[in-house]
């Protein structure tokens, strides 16, 4: 049995999977606010609950925003600020009396979709999160590639490619640079662009609804978004040439996003034709927690 835990800023979700990926048990609890020890307890309680309920032990994988610093072994870059600078992996391993695996939530998303999700048959899979933030993960032959500096797949903080006059230098990003892909392709980025064009505040979801209703400003804004996404994916394809790209996160649910996207990508790719499947995530919001469970390969049962 594999247990996955998705440790988010507002909720902690647990799933127990059978070795073939079938879900056995799920549970969700609120994340103790600003309370590191409380978070450790909550994660451990979920694991213990699953093992008691199912009367078997499992491997434990954890998905969380941010990354483990290769230098210190501590969490960095997490928007759950209380985790930053903490040896979460070590503390959870001690608490649960076994090694645990901990990975960035975008990496877990990519792994889940590559193992038994939308891209289950693909060799090289680039998983892309388009949500509050823009992240990504790379999986090759069902193995997560984290990279030497633990930043493989982090395309969101590359600059927007082929930026036009009106896109330079681009919005300021929290990472300290300007014009990062994330500043254009996050939900907030789409809403900001709509505000710039119209002076109105509309959420990404409402902008999509307005596109469906053939609102001119929303359509123009959404077309620009799609064009920026295509340019950004074209550079990822030029580097990785993956067998599949899976889109996840809130904005990936906008069905209009997929219309003619491949044609726009082809314009910017270094190839006379592009046939990369661009897929919507199969497991939706569960991809993170499922990917956390899949951090332990099938043969490594505890
Ligand atoms: Zn940035």
C-alpha cells in the first residue's frame, strides 16, 4: 500500500492507494495555521489513521509547495511560510519511524499524470500547472526527474518568450525578476491583463465565462493568454520534445484553452510540424496527492 499526503496551505489531504493505483481511503483535514508542530502531528495522524483503518503498513510520500534545498535539506520557496527553513522530511521520518519521500507539488502532479493519468502511455511527460502559480514537472519512463538543483521543469520563472513591446519588461514577479511566464499565465496574471485592458476586475473563471458569451474584451484577453501559453510551451518543446504535455491547475479546466493551441505552438517551434498531445489532467485536484503516493515505486513496499 502507498500513502500519499498533499500538504497545502489550507488543507492536508491523504490518499491510500493499492499497488495497482486503486484508491482505498481518502481523508482531508484543515492545515493547522502557522503551527509547524501541529502540521507534523496532523500528517502523522492521517498516516496512522489509514494504517489502522486498512490494517496494513504503507510507504509515505508527501507533496508540498516549495522544494527541499539541496544545500540544507530544509524546505525553501513554500507559500506555506511556516514550513520554510524547517527539516520537514527529517522530522516526519522520525515521527513516523520510516523514511518518507517529499516532493514539490507540481512534480507530484506530473508523476501522477504520467504513471496512471492522462499521459500514462507516454515516455517523456512535461506536466504543467496553470493556477495560482505556474510550475511544472518532468517525468521520463515513469521516473520523476528532479534535476541537480531540484528545479527541473520550473519553467514558470523563465521570461515570456518572444515578448512584444507591450509585454516588456512585464509585471514584477515575487521571485525578484520581471516578465516571468508566471506573471502572465497564472490566474492573477490573466486577471491583471483583463484589468489593464478594461479597468475591470474579473476572476479567471469569469473571464472564461465572458469568452463563452462572446464578450469582445474577454476574447481578446483570452486570445493573448493562449498565444503566450503557446509561445511558452514552444520553448519547452524545443528543449525537451516531450511525448505528452499535461495541463493542470485551475486554468487547465477552461476548455477553450485547447482549441487551436497546437497550431499556435507550431508557429514558434523549431520544427516543420508539431503533433505533441496537449492533454487536460485526468485526476484533477487529486493529482498532487496521488503523485505523492507514487513517489515510492511499486517494489519498495515497507
Ligand atoms: Zn519569477
